[in-house]
């Protein structure tokens, strides 16, 4: 039977695409968008009436600690200093089955919220060895048809201070990890921070995997690891393969120093992922009134032509007690933390959890004929109403199949 005669796998009717003045239909066959026009004829195995609601690409969470999520009952820190010092206590209690169970619970929630791809940080170090990694491999397999899980082998305890980490990282990369992470801040000297950055980049050069480096998490001006990463990336010709996350110290550098570092980041073609959901609570100093927003210089990075995305970071773990893996909430809080006020800036904040986040993990993030049918179907007709989060439905489509969703409702005596 010719393709034109076969029923579609999915037909979404009366959809509103971003920037479009009128509604359209969207047909899916064999996991990709086959047709995109008004009044598509033909039958489909499943039909959704979007009723004028927005249809976007599925959300991407470009930075989430999937291995540690929901582990706060083991250890719950109040300050970032405590979290750095005590993270190993929680990880020492992890088992493969425990990590798989907690990660699976988080992935169910992610799929329901419309996330189609998650870049999952996974600690690989002396405390957890490969236990967390093996648990995430199992969880990833369990949800292979519903969400793409990209695993970042992350040496949270250091690459110099933790002498076991380099070999464990290499083993994880050889057995299914997709990228290498880093946290030079964990080292005990500036020299070791630079050595940490160099070693991570060297392994990335050898193995061909992308890099997702935690840089300057703490909002203190003494930290300079983002500049170290930019220098090392350019020196090795790794432009376009490196992401820096957090980058909170950048926000409190003097303006001239911040501009110089931003220029370095741009020259190295490094993307930046900000994590305002958790950083807003944990950072800002020890005083009763926080000094900073717990964010980076988002608008200045964007002005420089740097790709900026936003992730959810942590969920009910040692670092952060809240979160529900809702990318709409992440986009909304990104607006607040970065002071994104204009219509264009609000649209950009939504891009930071959709198209910009997709680009950060190597995907196009476009709705077009021939593109993967990884979509989110909203009740609301525009971005502002989506970000307001008023009652309504959200459906998650993966490869042309509805794999999850959520329903919100409210009521009042009047």
C-alpha cells in the first residue's frame, strides 16, 4: 500500500503553532511529521483535537541529577557548603535497585509533564562507584519508548581529589554513558581545578563525547572555572561540543571581567545551561537577606549570541527539597530570575526549555515535515498562557505516540 493510502499513526487537528496566525493540522506517520497543513484528509489510528491549543516540540531538560533525585530522606543539606561536604554520605547508601526505582519515578513524572529528552547527570566516583550508573541504565531501558535519557558521567567528588574517578569515568563511557561531566569547584586548589578541566576535556577529545561541565556554581567572585573551560575548549578545538552549567559567579564579577569571560565563552562556542529553580534557594550568601538572584548573566549571554538553556537541576535530594520536573515551571522561574520582561524575552525563556535546550543536546527542536514527532499538546493558545499554568491539559507525544499527559482542574463555590 502506498504511503499516501496508509492511515496516519496520529492526526492532531486544529493545532496552533508558535508564531502562526491560524490553526493547522499535523499528521504523523512512522514517527515523523508527514504532513502539516490546514484540513488534512485521511484516517488515523489516533486523533487529537487540539481545539486551538498550542502544539510545541516536546520539552528538553538539559541538566537534571536523575541518580540523586528523591534521596533527601538520606541526607538533606541546608547550605551548598554542607551539600558539597556530605553528598558522599547519601551516595554510599545507594543500591542499583534503589537508583533504578527513584529514577523511574522521576521519569514517569517527566513524561507526564511533556519532557521528551533529559540530560541526566550521574555521579561516578569513589562513593557510588558505578552503582548509580547501572541504576540509570536500567531506568533508561525501562522508558526507552517514552523519553530519551542521555547519561552524563559526572565526577562530583573531583578528578584530582578523587583518584578513582578518572578510571570509573572511562569505564562508564565505554559502557553506555553519552557525555562526560565535571565539577572543578570540588578540587582543593586553583591548580587542581585547572587540572580537572584539562583531564575532562582530554577524555572528551579521546572518546568523542560531548562535555557538560558544572562551572562556578557558588556565587563568589574568586571562582574562575568558566574561563578555564573556555580556554581549554578553544585550545583543543572542541568548539561546539561543550556546555557550561550554573555559571553563577559570572553574575557578580565586575562588568568588565564578566564581558571578557563572555567573549571567551562565545569564541569557544560553549552553550550555557542555567539552573534557577534550585539555585534561587541555595545561593545568595549566608545572610538573612540573599544578595544575588542565584542565576547567571542570562541576557548578556544571549546578547552575545550564546545559546542559553534552562534545566531543573535537582528534585527532593541533598541539594534541593522541592521541584516536580515541570519544564513550564522551569521556564517561568527562568523569566523571574533573569528579569526577562519583554514579549520577546518571555518567548526566549520558553525557548530555553524547548528549542534552545534541544540544540544544547544536539537536536533541532523544530516542527516541520520530516522532523521527529516529539511534541507537547497544550490547552492554552499562547506562550504566556502556558507559562501561567492555569487549569488545562498537556499531552506528551513521543515518536508519534501519546505516551503521557496531565490534567489540571480548579473549582470554586461560585
